[in-house]
């Protein structure tokens, strides 16, 4: 009979006990759900967003349930804002163990319909923000001896979708940004992974659907294209929790696909 390893996972131990986690785009959707889940697993959470009322509400709710959380207003597309946010988090909690680059946007339209401003805004929020946040957080993680960075990708970063050239290309950039960072910072014991969700009914998704004249038709199509149907915010938050925790300590540079079988199909 094979001997049981002495290094067993302790049951009921919080998976992020004492870890300081920064979550951008944390005021709603997957970010807010992740913030609540991380806090329930012992994390000290910094919710970063420009939606102040929603962000403060998420932080307040976590505190009321006995967790530790703060809200920090920050436009993650501006370097000065990001630098100030990082200083605020470190001043409050002393360190940063996890950076979840979750902030994102999606603008529909083909290359003719999209404006130059639409294109630039998509890349600023979906890609530049990850560069800026990582630029200011990596030195802190390096001094600490390591950390985990999670970049929010998408199934759309692995395949092509019509009417989403800016979104697809920005998420494709996220996948390769993740790979480059993972190789570059392995020596610093900083793991960098990419989370690639399928279609999730988030507030952003609901706003997009509400603007479509053929909403029911599109929803039916999306459900059929995902063999397991559409996922939930909790499904993605659970995957983010895994990447944030030490359970994924030998994983870096990888796209973690959580899409209900869409890309396999």
C-alpha cells in the first residue's frame, strides 16, 4: 500500500490565510464575487475600481461579515493612479501577495464600425492596465520573495469571434503578455497565469445584451455553443482562487480555460 504523504492539505484551513490580494475591476461582476470569495478564504482584499459606490459597498459587505477589505479608487489606465493605489494598499496591509488584473471592457463592432477611440480604450483597459499594475506591484513581490499575478483573459483570446476584433485581439495580447511575464519573473518566484472564461452573465454581459435587437436569438446561440451552458461568476472566482492560492504553486505562464467546453468544441 502506498504511503500517504506527510504534506497533506489541512482541512478547513483558509486557502488564502493572511494573503493581501489586489483585485482590479472589483466593484461588480467577477471582480466583486472574487473579492468576497477571497475574503471568505482569509485574504485581506483591496478592491480597486472607479465605481466608488459599488466598490465601497462590496468592501463594506466583506467587513460586515468579519472579513478585511478596503476600497481604493483608481483609474488603472493611468500610471500615477496605479502608483498611488499600490502605495495605499502597502500602507494599509504591508505587502501584496496576489494581483488579480480583472478590469476589462468589451466594445462590439467590426473594424469598419469601431472608432479609433473604441480601439484605444479597449487596449488601455484590457492590456495597458495589466502592464501598469504589474509594473508597480512586481517590485514589491520581488522584495517579498514571490507572489501570484492573475491576468483576466477570455475564450476570445484563444479563438476568433465576429464583431469583436478589438476585444479578441486585446485578450490575445493578454495571453502572450502572461507568458512573457511568467518567464521573466520566474526567478523572482512570481507566478503569472491567465484566466480564460467562457461567456458569463456578468453586468457587462447584461449591458451588451440589452443593446441588441436580437437578444433572445444571441442568448440561445451562446448557450448552444457552450456544451455545459453558460457559466456563473462563482465558477470563474473559484478558478481565480486556485491561481491565487499555493495550490497552484507549480503553475505559471498558463491559460486556465474555464469555458464550459466552448474552445474544445
